């Protein structure tokens, strides 16, 4: 899979999120996300935004669903030696998500 060179991190996050949420169908509607990177702290923050009318929330996801969603993004970002990321923080409209 070829990613745009100047936006490879953001593109990778987007693709992993699409794959991770595809199996939840209409019950879990991820509408938007924001990606930020703090290179001095070697951490990224991904602020996830659900459709306000979606039936499920992040907290209602099973452990396996949370691992698929959060774990896949975290692994993608932290395991690439070319990207300056050691830690990934997930938020829901600015509120930290602990999984």
C-alpha cells in the first residue's frame, strides 16, 4: 500500500481506522478524527469523533473491539522505526479514552 509521502502518518491512521471500524457497521459510526504529533515528546494524539446519533460509544465496545480499534492504530504508529512515535493517546472530543 502506497501512502502519500508528505502525509504518511495521517494516511496510515485513516486507513487503519477505516479497517478497524468497518466490521461495526451502522451501530458504530466514526465520523471524523484529528491527528496531532508532538515530536519532542514522541507522542501522537488522535481525537476521534463519533456521529452524535450512533448507537454505540467507545465505552460500550468489547475488549476485543477496543483492541482492534485502538491497538491496531497504536501498533501501526509505534512500530514503524521511521516515525517519531513511542506513545499514542486517544481522545473522544478532547476527553481522554482509557482502554
